[in-house]
C-alpha cells in the first residue's frame, strides 16, 4: 500500500467521528465512488473516540471495540483502505487489525511512546503536524518512527495556531516537509477549524475549503484529507468545517484540474 501512496494521489475522507455504522457506510460508499471516478486512491477515515473534545459533555464516538468492528466491516464489504487515530499506546495493536494507516493526532505528534507503538504495528503511520510545531521540527517524530523500524510514514499539515481560536496555513510548511522524503497530506477541513470557538466546541468555516484545496494542489501534495458529512450542520463533531457529502465531488474536481501541474524546483 505504501508504494501506492508515494505514486498516486490519495484522498482520506470520512466523518470526523463514528456516529453510527449506517452513517459511516453512507459516507464511505459515496466518497469511494467519487474518488475512484477521478482516478485517485480512496482511504476511509473516522475516529472511534474523540478523546480531545473541548467539553466533557461532547460526543466522543462508538468506542474502541465497536469502532474497530465497524471499520473492519467497511474495509471488508467495500474493499477500501481505512484509517483511524489512536490516543493511547495500548490502542495500537487493536486498531491495526482494522486500519491500514494509524493516525497520530496533531496534539500528540511528539508523544514518543505513542509513535513507537504505532510504528511497531507495521502499518503506515500518519503523523499530523502539531498546531504549535514548525514543519522542520517534524523530522523528529518521523525519526522516532523510523528508529522503531518502520519507514512507512506520511505527514499531514493541518494549520498553525494563530492567536486565540484560529488557525492559519503557511504553505511553506508543505514545501519544507517535502524534504522529509515521505508523502505529504493537506488536511483541508481541520485547517479551517476554529478550535474551541463555538461555546464548548470547535467552530470553523467550510467556505474556505475550496481555496485551501486549490492551494495544496498548486503546491503539489501527494494526499488530501477531508471531513465529509451528509448533513454537516447536524454532525456530532466538526460540522462547521465539514464538506457536505453532495458537494464533495466539486472539491475533488479542483484537485483533478490543478493537481497535475509540476512545479520547478529552485534553490
């Protein structure tokens, strides 16, 4: 699988959190159809536990056991690659039964034990750049995974904290992360998030998603990450920055149109 990620544009997409198995299948089937129609590789993503929600009362997901079962069912019945995130080292061995890619959340990008546990599963490890880290400092979590014996790594840009309740994307980060020699992902929808800005929950503004997608395509990234939901305004997590399922194809067309333009390398 890792060779495919290095050679072909891939799309990671799904609901922010596992709300129900039915909801997951609805999103996965539609996303797979639109992604594969455009010649890209599709990877389904959803979180079984949103352990870093702003408020204690926020919905967290289906939980580890039910989440893994749901992910397995989607993987087997739809024939798609899958990914989910872990927050504790002990979760890695269980999650690798259902996930082709283990995601390290941005807030935990420097957690050595978590990185090593993910690495030792032998799965692809997706390290999301922390909102407080520079792209150049991503070499250190990458080195931790490599030193644990796993060279199957991708890295994800998801914005940098800028003042209170806001993120900005410095596209120089994607250029700098290219020097790591691993596939890069632009997490479009988390980058338009407004952390903690919505009365105990994260806000966001999905109107910026097409612009960030176009900019990432112009930079020439290998992968893209989108939260997608059939009714974003009713989503149980990250609704304000999620892409409406019936508009997802329009976002993919931006990548199809702009993603094949090679950039000159200057030094």
